[in-house]
């Protein structure tokens, strides 16, 4: 497969993620579909500070004819810095998994 064919295949796995409240976009980012049921891997920092607000929704859009849909957090939490003497520099874990 050449680069064009690879890009054509993976573009359907990429999603736009928006945190919305009362029709206002509070935050946005991207994610990638990780299984056939639509689980999505994204960065936790786009969600974290907004989810405690009232009327917040996670809206996910895809490429093509995929309509926007509301998702919820399956796995997420505060981003974590891991800093130990064994590492050259701290590792930041900033991941969340969303489900339709």
C-alpha cells in the first residue's frame, strides 16, 4: 500500500471531539476509533476541566456521512505526571476513552 491508500483507509478512524454546553463549544480536539463498537481514544485535557459544568455534552463527528453523536467517558480522569529517577524526564499520561 502506498501513502495515499493508507491515508484513505485511516481517515475514517479519525474523529473531531467537541465539549459543548448550551450550544457553545468549550473545548475541542481529535480522537481515533480503536474498535468496531466506536470506542474512541482522545486526550484527557480536552475534557477534564469542563465535565463538572452543567449541561455539558461530548459531541463526536467523523468524516463523510457520519452524523455527530453524543459520547460519554468510559475511562478518564486527571492527567498524571509520572516523575521517577528511572526516567530521563517525567511521563505525562493524558488519555481518555470515550464510548457512544
